[in-house]
């Protein structure tokens, strides 16, 4: 009986120690589990934060890319706008230059169109006197029906006409024949090629008289004779056979 009680007590002690050991083991294992759970939560938070940071970085990169694209697009628009303005400016300048050139050509054309002026007429011939030219009245006793002198200038200062370029016109026909001027009476005379003006073919020469350059022209049209002296370089100005007003005078010189 005593042995049985001792055995029961011994077994009870063994069970008690076993329970205590199990309880302590459980207590020892809880921190590990807690740490595992906490580590899991920390890992989840870290992954979440990393994901959010990644999303934030992607969002910022996307915004930056969009901003850069927007800026590039604006720069492109600005460049295109500047190019368009430069093109318009160039076209405008070209148009203005064209207008200026056309205007200058028009002015040149207008310059070539000499005003008719007046008609000088005698019993024998007639000639046009363009604007800017005058025929001073002949002095008493020097009137002539077959010749006239045209001066390039104005009557405001008659003395100035002595220095102005002048064209002497002489007309002849069977009734009042002309004497063709001989170049041997002038210094440095040189023949010129025949030229046709106003339907008449003129021959002639260039020379100097009293150190003043002159050109002499002579033409015949049937029994009509035309002789012209051009004093091309005078102190008051110059003229040439290429001047529109000079050509007009020669073309209009017609016998009756």
C-alpha cells in the first residue's frame, strides 16, 4: 500500500515536471513566432514602401518625360513659328525688292518717254522741241527758214544757254540745196558707222571744234537733205545720240 502511494506520487511529479517543461518550451517558442510575424509584417511594409517608391519614381519619371515632351513640343512650335516668320519676312522683303525694281523700271521707262513739248515750224521744215529744250528767238536780220538751233536748258537765264549742249539743224532741198560739211575742217575727225533714225540713214563723223567735242550727221531722203551738228560736251552739260530727247528731235526733223 505504501509502495503504491509512492508510485502514484512519483508519477504525479513526473507529469508536473513534464507540464512545466512544455509550458516553458511554449513560452520560449512564442518570441520566435512573434519575431517571425513581425519580420513578415516588416517585410510586407518594406515591400509595400518599395512598391510605392517605385510607383512614385515611375510617376515622377513619367511626369518628367511628359514635361520634357511638352517642352520639346513648345520648342518645336517656337522654331516652326520663327521659321514661318523668317519665311514671311523673306517673302515680304523679296516682294518689296521686286516692287522697288518694278518701280525703278517704270521710272526708267517713264524717263525714256519724253514729253512732246512744242513743235518748231517754218515754211521748209518742222521739228519737235521736247520739254527742257528751247529755241531762242533769232536776232534781227538772222531769221532763216531752213535752220534752227535747239539748246538744252531754259530761258530763265539766256546767258547760261551759251554753255549748254546744243543741236544745230539744217534742211535743204532742190530749191535751197545744202553744202555737206567736210570733216577736214575739224580737228581729230573720225568717221562713224551709218545709223538709222526716224527712217533716215545718217552718215557722219566726230571731231572737235574750238576744243569742244561735236558730232556731225548727214542724210538724204529723195531731194531732201538733213544736216545735224550736235555739240555733245559743253560746260553746262552733256548729250549723246543715245538720249531719248536727242533721238526724238532727230526723228521729228522733217522737211515739207
